[in-house]
C-alpha cells in the first residue's frame, strides 16, 4: 500500500520556521517532522511514499538525495578526493517526489499524483502531524466500512474541520472545514491519516480544489466518508508553539508517537 504525504503548503502560521524551509522539513529533535511521519508508517511495513512537493520542494529533494550521508559516519580525504563511509544506516523506503505546483491546493496536489498511486487502496496524510495511531487497524476499519474514504477522527477544539459523529455510527453525516464559530471541546476533528480508494480523485475538480472542502463534503453527503475514532496521541505542528510541544515530548523518555524500535 502506498502512502501519499502532502508536503507543499506555505506553512504561514509557523512562519518563524517556514521562511527558511518547508514545514515538513522543520526539525523535531534532530530530524524533520516528515521523517517522523514516515517512520510511523514504516513501522507497520508501509515503505512506499509519494510526497507532494510545492513550496521550497527542492529542499525535500536534497534531503533525500543526501539521506545516506545524513545517516552515516563519513571521512572525506580532501587530498585524494575520496570518501569513506564508516557506519551505514538506510531505511527500506522507496520515495517518489512530485512537484505538484507552488499554488496548488491540497486536492489539486492529490490529483496530480494520480498516476503514481495506481488502482489500489492508499493512505494519505499531512506533512505536519504525528500520532501513535495503529495503521493496520485503520486500514481494516476502512475495509469493513466499505467507504471510499476514511479519515482519522481526533479531539481538539477550534482550528480544524469538524463533523457530526453519532455514537455507534461511523459514517460522517456532514463536514465543515475550519468553521468560524467556536466549537465544542467534545467535537471530533479531522486528524488526517486517511485511507482512500482511488475513486476519490474523481471528486477533485482542479488544482485549486481544497481536499477538505468540496471533496470531503460531497463524500460525506453521499455517505461514503467514514471516521476512525483515535483516542490516543495526536498532534499537528501548525504553529511555533506546537513545534515546541513536540520538541519537549521528543526530549522526554517516551515520546508518544515513537512507536518504532531504533535497533531495527
């Protein structure tokens, strides 16, 4: 199963960092948050990634082009122009980096990687959020629901798309992206970590289509959008404050989204 990561936005709410680098390349600890996200999927054996680039996308390309050097101890002999690698560590990843346009919206970016996705069920997430979500459970839930799209429902007030979700019912009856009204603290919000059927791309009209607006609204209205309730850890990195929260957690003895084993 392939994993699509949206990594092309401007990240204006974390401009202290995004003025220098794209938000997915903002470091948490000693690695970009994009790396943390990929490690979550890789822990469950999902190692084929399609990354949608936009703003400062060349920095993400350069990171992966030099990934082997980032993860190894190296001696450069300047006199003989030779390089000696002492410690080698590589991830089992296949990474496709696609320039999806500087000003494309989230739906437009997804539509532009259609040919790389193929005809199978795939995962989609944002390049700025981490969680201890169990991906195989999410996929099994999606299959059991027979939906075209499943999103991960988490709880946080205010900033994200909210929707109605009745107890014992998994289908979303309506969806509103970032409402202006103050939302109830018990509201479920869109935490990303989608599982999708390729048919959802037919709901995307153009480059300027926002995935969280018309496509998800239409899927919800048609009863084809399900919600997987995740009650564990979830945190997006929308602002500098969010970054600092993640940094503090990463520095702790047990960062909640670090589900992988460093020895493997």
